[in-house]
């Protein structure tokens, strides 16, 4: 029997989280401010969602638009606040000005997480060298997932890269799960599943009314049916 594919849904509040769980999501990414592509939510939001659903939650650690780390002390403080609110899994990723991974910033945050599992997010799609980034991060505690569209422009442009990286799974730097998101549509799913990709991330696709409307349990359930399980 094939492994059930992971369906991760972006949640902004308790209403989103409850609907995503009802639709069959496996995990939530918790953020605020999608106008900035997702920033760290409040500790109160995280605690409220943690109390409302029993799904795995991954909390964004990002304080401003863009992929620069900014104030590392503030980020470290946010990580501590999120853990106190019940967060046990996280999402992060920082680039230096030259497009390389900001390894100092990532290592500082990973140290604050103390072994918690985490995703390196779509900063990889803006990196100057994806392969070099993966190899630099290889072995960091807790890193188990890359959220990526394969290209900054989205899955349509990044599909060849996603398929190539899927073929390398298990190599050094490629042991982590590929979680595909960013312009992902249902018609992409069959070829991704055929390639052995088993992680899917949706945001706007779960919201028929757009980002001003809530997550729809029916929309999530449609994805769950296509993914199986």
C-alpha cells in the first residue's frame, strides 16, 4: 500500500484550522499577514489553534517580508514565545544578500528550537544555488522538509526541478521530504505523485473566496480525495 501523501494547509486563525481538519488536512502552517507572504502569528493565535484541533502545526518564524533574517534576537524571542504557546514544529528560512543561505541565522534559530522538527520554506526558490543550499543545511537538527515550488515563479515553472530533485531523494542534502507549494493546482498532482512526491501545501487553493475569506472544508476535502487517503 502506498504511503498517504501529506496535505498541509495554511491557517490564519481557529476557523481556518477547524475547517482544514474537517476537510482532511494532515498538518497546518500557521502564519499571519499573507500580504507579506506569511509572517509569525501571535502566541494567542497559536495557543487558540492548538486548543481547537489535534493536527500537527508548523509555525512560521519570519518577522518581515523578504528572506533576510533581520533581528535575530527578536526571532529567537518569537521562537520561545511560540514554544510556550504549544508549538512543537516550525517553518523558517533565510538568505544572505548574495542569494546564499544565511547559515548563521538558520543555525541560531535551530539552536532555539532544541530539536523541534522544521521546514525550510520557499526561500530555497530564491536561492542562487539550490543544491549548495541543501548541502550546507544537511545534518542540521530537526530539518525534515523543504517547502518549494521548484522556482520563484511557481510550480508551472519549477516542475522540472521538482521532478529532478525527487529523483535524488536519499542523497546527501536530499533526504528531506519535498513539500510542494506555490502556484500548486490539482492538475499538477498526478505527475508529482507519479514521481514519488508525497507532500502538498495549499493556501489560496483552500479558499474559494480568496484570502479575505476562510478556509473551505469542501475545498480541502477535494484535495484530500485527489491525493488519496
